[in-house]
C-alpha cells in the first residue's frame, strides 16, 4: 500500500489523495459503528431511534451513556459496545495517522541515506 523506503517520496497530490482515502475509511467505520450502536440501543434497550443514536454517539466518542439501560441484554450490549468503541477509536486513529507517520519516516530515511 505504501511505497518502499528505496522509492522516492510520494508527490504531495498523491499524498493528499492517500489521506482522503484513509479519512473515507474512517467515515465508513464511524457510520457502521453508529448504525450498529443505534440498532442495539433501539432494539435491546427500547430507546427511540434518536435517543439510541445519541447514546451510540456518546459512547463512540468516549463521553459516556446518556440514558440508563435496564435489561440484562441491554446492559450486555452496552458493555460490549463500549469495549468495541474503544478498539474502534484506536483503529480509526491508526488509519488516520498511518500516512502521516509513513511520510515522516520515509522522508527521514531519505535524508539519512543522502547524507
């Protein structure tokens, strides 16, 4: 996916395209996560769709739940959704940072080999 260290640095335009592609992947992960969380809160906790979306987005961003859940199934869902959200956040940050970190290391390596 990324150029080898022996290849020249990617042109700026292609680098921005790479960042946009990775941002699109992150948007897809966010959309899937919100859909999954909203459906879980709606069907398992009995929340209206707008409240389910609010709860899912608050958990996904790490802010915490808004509405308390009462049933065992809803509590189990909320537990696993919170764990999933933490992993999803780390994954999204890795996807967003990968092109930047790669470019920095690639440029650093090119400068080291020239000197």
